[in-house]
């Protein structure tokens, strides 16, 4: 029975308020998520495209999902052997759900989950990332500050994945490596030059 039984349902394909991990060691495992405004789990087809762009094996990489939501991108990264995955979200309900799934999937040693604003997390962490996922609510607009903070937290050749309804202004020293579109969502894979 769903932990979120009293909430209105969001449909994703044949399933209600759940998505599945599509690749790696956790392939087929289901992630249930709460119905919350702005929470849009990345669809299977978009995740498949993204991990085709990145390569299916993330062995040794340090990954940050700054607007974790359902946790799909972070859990997919752990499933594909990322060394360390950091998930940030401001919602207590979302963070509790992410922690529940990390325990259920027995991956607590590979994943850290913070209930914190992503910009504040970036400003305080000394970690450097190989891959960063940015899939904020469509109304979110602090892109200038985010790109400024990110430049100090990226390893050489790091990728930044952006999923938005409208492309934000990309700083001049960043390049778009790949791009795609699915429904209302635009996807960009960026790299700092």
C-alpha cells in the first residue's frame, strides 16, 4: 500500500505516484513519491536519453542532484555505480521519502540526503562534482547565482544536466554538449569550458 494514500494522485504512464529505475543494479525497483506542487519526476524516456548521453557506467563519479524531488536521477546514478551521490531538497516530506527509499534499496553508504536549499548547499560544500543534475520547479529563476556557485564545485570535464521549461541564460564559458525536448520540458547537457 502506498505511503501517500490520502494525497491526490499524479499519473506517470501506467503507474500512479511511482516511477521505476530503468538501468543498472537497481533496475526495475520502484520509487514512490508524494504529490507536491512542482515535483515532476523525469520520465523514463528522458532518463534513458540522458544516460545514453552520459554513458551507462558512472563508476567513480561524484554526483549532485540539487533539486532531488522523486530522487529518480540520483537513484539512477547509484544504480550505475556512482561513487557518491548527494541529494538536496527543501521539502521535509520529500527528504523523508528519499531517506526511506535509500534504506529500502540498501544504498545508504553511497547516498547523502540533505533538507536544504540547493544554493546554500553549494555555497557551503567543499565537494567537487563530476555530474550535477538541475531539474528545479519550472517557476524557479535563480540561474545566474546558481551558475556562479557551480563553477567552484565542478571537477574538470564535469557535466551539468538541466531540465527546464525555458532555457535559462547560459554563461559564455559554458557549452551545450547535447539537447533534447520532451513535452513541456527541455533538456540540456552542459560543460564548463
